[in-house]
């Protein structure tokens, strides 16, 4: 009798959990159909690691939030939307470049790097909207070719505003990324895209080590990471995310902006690319220090170059 009661309770809880997952996922169901990053190709596209050589040990705080450390950089508050396109790597990469451009100029230089060049012009970076943007080649492209400016979809901000709509018109439909364009958006104060591009000085991966990643963020600003994206991330809205159930949807690129501890669980503070209506106004927390969902093994970043060409 006791066994029957316990089995019934477990079954009821499982069914309730499934219903809850399905109901909370419905408004974001289209995210489950967006192509993810091919995880098997991350290793071969990973850049050589760089290690900060510090004159003395860095005393890292128990919690850290880049938004509070560098209030002069408004991009740290911004959440981008990849929309109906498997472009998480291009979008989160451009976002981190924007942050670092401001941080390393101490707020004196503000430039919003757009994802257009990376998505449509960087052929070695991956597969465009069909998924497959790889952080290593993306950061290398910033150094070698530069990246132009661009505001959100539907705006006239920058050389190339983000070209993809915020939602898929029909589940399963994924429009192709636009062709590379050497001309800036009409009305922008620069005509040629090449004249608008800004460059990185160096690009690198960060060792797959919790302490080293924290030091990199603390000293140089947000970094780009890739996680294994499971279905239960889509309905996540609060607390520290830990994968428990659901299918794998490939890799998903995100931006790490800090860390902390919540109810005894260490976490990374993350800026996602699913818009402000998802998660905690676009941000979320994920388990730190366990390489959970591979979050600590594919981290990339770079430093800006302010040399005028």
C-alpha cells in the first residue's frame, strides 16, 4: 500500500512537472526550433588560451556584477534579441565587444558593435542563421577584419541594424541571413562599411578554470561562453538554473557578466540573447564551478584596439 501511494505521488509530481514545463514554454516554444551551435566543432575552432599575468594575486569578491563595476558603460544593461535566427554566437559576441570597447576606454569611447558583419560577412565564423557561429573565429574576425556598428532590429541605428525579426513568423520557419553589404544603412553618417569598422587588438580563449574566468571578467570585462542548451532552459525564469530534463538542442552562446552565491549555490551571472521578456529581464543565473552544461570549457574574449585607420 505504501509503495502504491509513493508511486502515485511520484507519477503525479512528474505529470505536474511536465504540464508546468509545457505551459511555461508555450510563449517561447519557437526558441526550441532555432538551430544550435554544433558542439562537436567547438574544440577545433577554439583559440589559444591567454592567461593574465598579474603583479599580485587578485582578491576576488564573493559576488560581482559588471553592471555595477562599470556604470559608465550602458551596454552592460542591454539585452539583445537574436530573434528568428541561430545567431546567438554572433549576437553575444558583438555584445561583449561593445562592453569591452567602453570598459577599456574608461567610458570615453562608446561604440555599439552590430552582429551583421559577423552573421553575413564572416564566412569562416559559421553557418549564419542555420546555426554554427563559433566564438573563436568570431573574435579573430574582430581583430583581422573589424566589425561595424548596428542597433536593434527595425531601428536606423548604426551602419547595419540587426537584420532578423524578434520572433519566428511560424514555428519551424527560419529566414536566411542577408547577404554581406559593403554599404551602410541609408541615413547613417558613414557610407562605406569599412570606414565604420572598429578592431580588436588580440583575441583569445580563457582557460577552462573557474578562477581564471572570474579573473578575466573582473579585470577585462564580460566574456563569451557556450553552454549545452537543453529544453528546460527555455521556461527558466528565476533562481539558479541547473539542467534536469529535456532534450539537447546543441550549443548556445551567452555572455558572462559576473558571479555570486544564492542559497549556498555558486552561480554565473549571464546575459542571454532572447530579449528582455525572457528570464530575469533577459538575464539568468547558472551553476558555477562544475562546468555545468559545459559553461567553463569554451570561453572567449578579446581586447580592443583604438588605433585609427
